[in-house]
C-alpha cells in the first residue's frame, strides 16, 4: 500500500525535525542538502501530509502532524532495530528456551496469548510458564531465573521495563441470592460491613495498601475479613456466605455468583508486562508490540502509553490517572 515509503525517509525527516533545519540535518546525516530536500518533499507529497513550515533563517517549525511524526518515526526505527536484534539472537542460537511468569490476578487468556505469539516466532523454543506474586516474579527477573512476567500494579524498580497493557474495572462479586444483587449497581458505601473477602495482603502488600486508601476515600472502613490467594478461592468464600469481594471485571464466575459495578467510583486493576532493561530475550520487545496490537484488534482496552519507556503514575482520588513519560523510575498503580 505504501511501498514508496522507506525507512530512510523516516530517518531523514526525523533528523530534519529534530535539528530544526535542512543544513544541520544534512551535516548529521552526511548527505547533500538538495538530496534531503527532494526526499522530504516526495514523502510529504506521496503521503499527502505537511510535517513542517519553513521559517526565517532556514529554520523549520513542525506542524501538528510533524509533532506526531517525531514520536511515531522513533517508534518505527526502534522497532526496526528490535527486529534485527531478535533475528541475530535467533541465528546465534541465543534463545533456546524462555520462562514467562504470571500472577493470579492477571487474566490467564492474556498470558496464554503471549506464549502463543512467542511460539509463532520460535516454534521449537520451549516456553516454561511459572506463577507467583508480583514482587517474587520481579526478583526472579532481576536474578535471571525468569525472562518476563505479567503482573498487576503497583510495582517499582529502576532496572525493569514496565509496560502497562490494560486496565479492567473492579466490580463487586456477590451471591445471586444476595439482596444487593437486585440492584443494577452498588454505591461504594454499600461495601461497608459487606466487603469481607480480600486478596491476601501479603501476596501484594502495595496493592492492598492502595485498596485501603481508596476505600477510606469512599467512606468505607475495612473490618474483619477473610483472605484468599487466588480469585477462585475468593469466589469460594463469597459462595460460602462469608461476604462480598472485589474482582476484575470479566473474571469467569461460579454459576451461583454474579457481579455488580460500583456506581460512584472508577477503580481498576492495571495489568503490566515486565522484563529486565538489559538482560532479556531479544524477542520480548517485539512480542509486546504484537500483543498490544492483538488487544487493540480484539477491542480490549490498551493503556494510553504504549512505548517502552519508564513511566511515573500519579495517584488520584479513585479516578483513572493520566500517564506521562518521565525520566524517573517506573511506577504504576494497581487500583487507579
């Protein structure tokens, strides 16, 4: 469809926009300025876009499309490098097996899809699934025992890439015969005295602390509660009449249970993919992009920031926070 577009066009135009002029770009690229001008004009004409406006003194100013081009061109060129790195690693036999991890609160279908995508690239490479808590899997990635993992947030470590993939709403899980099930949705205050089944605090201490903050902001005080180490165990406790629980929307439910949204808050479970910034199979960055594309094509919500850069997420009062790239360490919320 766009056979006329070559990678050199993106590299040329990106340099022109970054250096804010043709002369400086030509010097950096070590090419003739007229050649650069021809390439830039042809690309814009073929794509029917205008990426910059010429100013006095030979300077240029990017248009709105030009600003977007800089981000997308960097992504394209980064992907090119990642593809070549992966091919070289495969040719050298550096990826003989991979070990991917997953925490209990992550949708298992997402984990399986990622493993299947890796098998498409390397059919003969064994995939060794492993399960554990977020902090435990992060430590195993840092030690080299695990190559990458799906976790729920928050999680923080300067040596890890943390790619936020999706957010799922938290909903109330209750018995079908519970009087509250007659309502289309519940108010947060109705959790008071009824929310009594929780994911074990020691399995994800940061997430538990964040949940307590959100409940407190909504006027809900946690009293005595039962603990479980897996969503299926939480459902068993709810089914047994031990109280309500909060689950990820879309969780497969026991036939005697149902879920209801919480009307006056917007709490989410945020799922992320983590891997070491330096030591990781070279196929992993490409697979993350393929997974994001798969999620988008299948109508699943993808987190706003999709680039492999450290992220800093501020915590807001029960609302979904905005995501902005920073140079600081990685920080995300589980319940945002």
